[in-house]
C-alpha cells in the first residue's frame, strides 16, 4: 500500500487523562475461569463486590441475568432465588435470578457455576445485509469468544461499570486475550494459566482465546502486540510498526492513550471488532493491505471513542460517527480525497435512507443495516464535519480533547459533546445540536435564477426537501475572470428560499454550491456517479434472472439471498425471469443477472467505452469471457432509477459475489477473477452534471478547488510522544 503520510507538526498541549477511581462507584469482579476446550465447558468462580449506589430505597435485593446453560452450583454471602424472565430480548437465552443480602452484608458475594457455551456462528438475512456473521458466544476447537452478549458473567444494571481481575486456566497450547494488563502467562501442572488485571472501569468484559503465535513491541509505556493464528513475522511487524504512528497521531489529537497495551488479535471468523486495548479482526481482513490504513486505525481509535469514553445508549450512539471521521475520513483526507469520501458518505445516505426508515441520530444504537449505518456512521460523521467547518480545526480539536479528558471511563452521549464544544468555542450550540441530533432528515439544495450583471452575481437557493427548513451555513465557490484563486463565501440559509447577491472584483464565470460536500444533505443524482448503492438502496427493486443459462441455479440462489436481505431491511424485492417480462421496470431499481439474460446488451461497453482506454476495454472483454463483471448505470428511461448487472461464467464466483458486492456499494463498475471472485477492477464514471454548478459567463476558469488541509498530517515513526 502506498504510504501517504506527510509531515506537519501540530503543536497541541496534551491533556492528562490520569483518573483516580472511586471504587465504591463500580462493581468489582475477581473471576477464576477454567475452560475445557474439547467439551466447550466453562467453569467459573466469581467474587463480586457491588457498589452501594446500585441499591435504592434501603433495598438489599437485586436481580441479575446469567446464560441459561450455566448452572449455579454454590453461592456465599447472599440468598438466591430463580425468577421468571419476561424480557423479550433475552428470554430463551438467559435465566433471571434475585439475590437477597443480609443487612450486615456489604453486598459482596461469591458464586460458582458451570456449563456449555456454544452458540453457532451464523449469518442471517439481516447479518448478510451488514456483511458479517455473529455469535452470542462460543467455546470451540477453532477459538473462544465471550462478551456481554454471552451472559457468561452475572449481568446486573446495564449502566454498571466494572473493574476486574481475570484468571483463566486453559489447554497448555492456548493463549487468552482480554482487557487490561496481562500479569501472568505460564504453564502450571500442564495447563496454561493467564491473568489479566483491569483497574480501569469497563462496560463489558471480553474473553477471547485461540492457539496464537504472539509478537510484541514496547512503545514507551504501551506494549503493542499481535496474536496470529498462523505464524507470520512479516505481517506482525507491519502491524506493530504502523501502530506507533497511529498512537502518536491520536495522542496528539485527543490525549494520552488510556491503556497499557494495544493488541491486534486474529479471529476465527471474519469480524471487525474494537475492544478496550485490543481489536478482533478476521483472518482474511487482516491480510488485505488497505486494512492497515482503514479498519485498523478505526479500531485503534475506538480505544478513545466507545472503549474508554463509553456510550450512553439512552441518548444515542455517538462514537461510531466520530471514529469514522477521525480514522476513515482522516486517512482519505491525508491523501487529498476527503471531498470524495464525504460525497460517497452523502450518496450512501441518499441511496439507503428514506421517509420510512429514517430516524434522528439520538435514536441510533447499532448498525443492523445500510440505512442505520448511513445515519449512525455517515450522518454523525457529517455533523462532525460541519462542526469543524463552522468552528475551525483548532476549536474542533480542543473541544474533543476536553470531551475526552472530562468523560474518560464514563457513559456519555451528545449532550456532553455539546457541552465541550460550547465551553471551548464560547458559542451557544443548542440550535445546531437540536437540529442535527434530535430531528431526522436532511436538506436538499437547488440553485436557480443565476444571473451576472458586470461584476455582480445573483442567485437563489432553495431547500426542496419535504421536511421543515434546516438552518445552514452553505459554502459557495465563485470562479471569476483572470483569478487563479477560488472566492469562497459562506451564506446563511434559514428559509426554504433565499436570494443572494455578491459584488465581486472581477466578472463571475461560474458558481458552485457546496462543491466539496461539507454539508450534511441529500445529493442530487447529477452530483454523483451511478453506483451499486443506488440499486441496493432502493425501496423497491426487481431482480431479473435468465430463463436459460448454465448458471441459472447460481443466479437464482443469489437472487434469493438478495431478496432476503432487502426484506430484512423492510424493502420489497421481486424475482422474475427474463422470459416473463417484455421490458425492464422504469419506476424502481433493477438487477439484471447473467450474460444470457435477454436484457443484457453490453451496456457496460456502450456506456463506459468513451471513458476507458484500450487497456481497460481489453480487461473488460477478458472478464466477460473468463471472469465476472458488475456495474450500475442510470435507467435509460428514467435517470432517477439505476440498473445493475452481474455476469459470470462460474457458479462459485456468483456465490462469492452474493456477499462480496455488499461491500462495494460506492462503485459503479467492478471486475473479478477466478471462482473466489478476486477483485481486479473497480471504479466509477464521472458524475453526470451537478445541478449545483452553474456557468454564468464564458471564459477560462483557471482556479482549482484545492483539498482542505487534513485534520492531522503525520509521518509514521517508531517513537511515541513523551508524557
């Protein structure tokens, strides 16, 4: 992967994040776990101290949940009673109990239990829509994964944070990773004994284990680790090396790294999870070279956002959007293509979010489908971009530094973010946060009545969405005669229609509204190229399979899978044979499957040939014979709808594409080789013609839209900043 970091030192005072913990505010657990991998049996002895503030109205009783497969053997320090679990979210998976403490007891008790943990890793239609599989928890020969979803530990109030020490006894050739610092890792009586100590309050306790090869490197007071299922020194060193640069960047941007380690852990199924002090990535994922510059910094950054400053889900999940902004977006911004990333983010929101599935940001909890991702990740990302654009980089950085320092090891949400920004900026941001966090929707912009009279420029802006007006700070780029620089104006818009006028020093040639996509808004089809997301995102679609094809069964299976994923998201998808219809629909999105499909007429070559050189066209011709082609184009009879095509001569390739293509939504054309569908070509055509860009006078437009300076420019190095 091309290295694209450049050196710009930002002089920012690091905020100290050392926190003294008031232990009586947190639960503490002393966990002694014995795991029999072969039988999937977990044995636990747990000494638990509960904080007094968990008990209200002089009550000495409390309820908790535990995995139904774990049978309680003994309890000391409290009486236990089994209850009926009426919680529809957990009923059938967990049992519910009530503890009664003696009045002289300080709410400390010891409990032991054992049972089988083996929830199969599955991919439902909804999970297909997200693109990954999940399990509540599993102990198997392949590996071990247990989290809050497993209910492998007594679960009390969901807002309760816990400190813990975890001792694990497991098969001698296995390793364990959890939060905190590993203080023991040795063979005892032919068993591996591993201890992790976490004095930092956690909102979840993880236990992962496998037969890993371990690599490590010390970076000041932080140990960087890699746990790989297959020994690979070169791969491990890549991750260990690049981590130092990311730690330096985020300590400069935000504050001191909150833990004593960061570990890359190779999982036994494809995941992209970020836990406190480690990340759990799938074996295929970690070997993609681009992961080092996308998912990896994203998961490392989660140690700040979500895994040390925790999410108060009652007021909305804020952490995914800011993590995407300070990781995924920042990586692209450092390459000079931040505007393209923002355009793709807005396009995804436009394609996937509609009146029926839209909701306010403060209702976002987790990503279950593309619409929720577009709101909880994409819209929150763009809200952060607007804060930065309106207030400036320095204020933006200082506000998040303050937010981190004030809220580490606390559960917080958007009100605390607002408070930090108001205190740093000195501005009342109530209206901004009410508009973008508490209400749903997004504006759509239209420019009209563009006129030039000498050096004077006039135009009208309209908000065309059905929802009420949004208060906007709209970026306007004006290109003038003989001027090598773009003239930037920011216009306030608080009505559905407003007129604007500018007296300029030179004759205006062209005006562009938000050309670098800095506003959270719905984009016009003319601003963005045709893409797969336009087809996947439609509320209604028709999937057309070929009546005659050697791959008919594979295409039918793909169509069935996509129909299920659409329906899991509340959408409608109909499967038809090409022999049963005369024309493709024009009022909805369409998938055409198969080269033998009567509606396939080499649209790719016809629509794209003028944009491709002979080398690209040769590759396309070869892939149409020996590989797979996928593309999206506007419907010739209705440009507001898109037509997607999938063609391959291999059943295995078609099967692979059924899930792979969900990850390629932003692209307009794709090429794949082999039965495993290895991607060898991807891209998009230029946008048709943005209706927000208007030429007002003929002339040579020499000025260029320069990329905005990245929030942080860095050079990867082996060192870490001194504290």
